[in-house]
């Protein structure tokens, strides 16, 4: 059985634990080492089960605890070269497994791949994970604009973790300086609820069983708005699975991921 635990997701930090057969892969580590420990303990997860830490990019709300966590447990940090260089400048020395054009990196029962994304970071990526039982998960936050490559990368996943960062109207009424608003809404920023909904409708397929809406802005969004906007488009597309909203103050209850009937791997 494969489970996904949202340790927390939002403007103040992002981390997800993917667990299978006694092994755990952390997807992003945007909290301090102490806070990650606290959240893992609250979720009933054993840190000694960690086999790797995969990060999307070097920004603190996604990677502040990544190198320290990897070094302490003697596990590899999986990241693009640009992200690795950004983290290595101020982080703890640890093993690095490159993600990107080199293909799939394997740690424990997890096969991890990556796809470049549009965000104002060194070399940001979306993450794809195929688990030994055939479950395929895609994670894309801080997405900016969903390129054709990202659309292709997210297709046929059984679980998608996708940002629904802001409501466009709330963003413009937020009181943020215009330059900040434009950065958030721009091609190097974040997806709005409506953009998230459209992307999910485009990549929807019959075997998509779980959608997790992540990285909601505390100032420019609400859970009700995000859910209503996305649910409308997913329902139109025929989605019949679980729609979960990630919470900032997690950890949340484990989400059981549904493996494909035929066990066909997708990478």
C-alpha cells in the first residue's frame, strides 16, 4: 500500500511524505529540521524510514530543511543541478542524485523523474514518482505557466499534487505592491485557481484517482474558492476520485493512493 501524507503546504512551507512498504520519500522539505521532525512525529512516521529527499527548487519554503535532513539520515538529495548548486552554497554537504535530462533516479521502492517548470528559481522542476506497486504521482507547485512539456509529464498519473495558489480577484485586492502581484500572476510565479482547474481538466483521465490542491496563499485565496473552482472543472471532465485540499498547519491524515489495476508503470 502507498500513502501520501501532507506534512504542510502553503506560503510558509511545503513538504509531503510518500510512504510504501516501510520506506519513505520526502517531496520538498520547506520547514526547519526541527519542524519536519515534529510533523513526522505527529503523523506517526518514523524518520529512520527515509530513503531520499526530492526537492522542486531551492526556495526556502520548499527546501530550507532539505540538505540537513539528507545529511542527518545519510540519504541522497534528489534535485536538478541548478537547485543543487543553489542549496550547496549554504547547505550541509550530502549525497546528490541529479534529476532532469539524465532520466529516472531510483531510491528504495521509488523511481523519481523531473520536468522543467516556469518559475523564478535556478532550475525548478515538477516531480514524478512511480512506486513499486505501480502508483504514479506527479507534483507541480510554483508552476508559473504549464508548458506543453509539463502537460505531457503530468498525464496518466494516478495522483496529482498541483498548486492552486491564488484567486485572481483576491490577488488584485490583496494590498501587495503591483510588482509583487504581477510576479505572482506572471509566467515565473504561481497558478491561479482557474489555471489549476484548466490544467487538471486537460490532463484528466479515467485512472486519475486523487487530486491534492497545494500551496494555497493565505492572503490571496481560500479553501472554499479553490475547491469550488477546481471541482467544477473536474466534474465536467468526469473526475470521480478524491479532491483533497492541503493544509498549511498539517500534518494531515494519510491519503491512500490507488494502484492501477494492471500494475502498468508510468514514468
